[in-house]
């Protein structure tokens, strides 16, 4: 089972990836990069707020779309058609703020696209060697229908020791192009397989009964035990409670006093293995098990 992957080294998506993390208050490794883009990011966020744009929805679309749309104006226009808002000539102003943000990133990282392409080489080679077998095991544990036929892998600037986000509506994942596995117990090729294994959960048969705001987390949690189990089959990782805890921490699942997602995932998976319920039914059951976050 070998999905056709398109690998994109995107400086535009990298810029907006870093900006999104800063906007959410995440810690960024490169303090120089923070200093370079903080002001244009603040101005962009202020423009979005003034224009009545749903900022959370804006960031949900802008990073994956930026990998394939070079024109800042076209990028903004496409997003606003999707999420609404932005009347009164807001689109050109927002595009200008994005242009300033990308310029600041370009000045701080002038050779970023070439660097990303080079940094992504080891991951791509590792994927070609081990990825298809890993997804084959995942499909055997779940369903062939969950494995995408094609997808984009968007390589972005590493800024927090590795990271991935699955963009289900766009059949793409963005992954920080780290040169080595930050955690040898959880190789990056397993993280990439985890991201790819979520993408078909955007199909209506799976997603129509789950809130769009919850779907990214529920999809990621549903894929987690199956991917770790598959990784154990191909001797890339292990599947146990401790590894679920480690993955939820390193792969940045929501945390809180009322959330014990590793234990929830393990209980849900054990039930699934016994029942082999249709995946849509199992996914809805997991959604009911996870409290609000």
C-alpha cells in the first residue's frame, strides 16, 4: 500500500506555520525568528480582528493553502470565500499584512526553500523504505478505506523540535523538516504515517456526526493506537500505555485536568479490537468518550 505523495518545501507555509504557533502562545526555539516576525504578525492579527474575520478559522486554512498559492491576494480571497467576512476592502489590507510577514521571514531565512528541501531528504528516504509497510499494517488493523491514494507532505521550518498537523480538508500534512528523530522511540516516519492515516477521516461517512472543531483531535486520537500498533509490527516503535502517553505529549494533544487522552485511547482501542465495529461507528464512540476540550 503506497500512497502517491507530493513533497513540497514551502517557505510560505513555513512562515505561516511559525506565525500560527506564536499566535497561539507556543514556545519557538529560534528567538531570532520570533523577533523578526512578531511585529508583522501582530499587525496581521490586528487587521483580521478589525475586519471581523474569524481568526481561528483563518489560520485553519491559510497554512495548507499557502503551499500551493503564491499570490497573497489570491490566497486571502480564497480563504474569505470559504469562511466569510472581510467586507469593506479588507482583503487587500490582509494580503498586504501577509506580504509583510513573509518578507520578514525571508529576510531572517533567505535560503529557506532550499534548506527545507535538503532537510526533508532523510525523511523522504526513510518513508520510501518503511512508510508503505507501516500503512499496510495500519490498514490491516483498521480498514483499507482509511489509507489515502494521494496526499501532499508540506515541509516547514523546524521551530519546536518537530511537529505535524494533518489538514484533512486539503488532503495534506505539514511536518517540520527535522534532520533526525527528536525521540528515537517515536521516529518521524511514524509521526508522518500517523498524519497521513487521518486524512480520509474527513470523508462524510466518518466526519458528518462529529463537530468540525473536534474532528482534528478525534481523528488524531483514533489513528494513534492503530499507528503505534502498526509500528510495533514493523519494528519501528512499541504499542503500550507508556508509548501512548509519550505520543500524546510529544505530538501535542490537548491536555487538561479532565483529559486523560492516552487512557481513553487505550480503552477505546481495546473495545474496537473486540468488536471490530465499522470505523464510522467506532469513531463516533470515541467522540462520546472524550470530554470537551
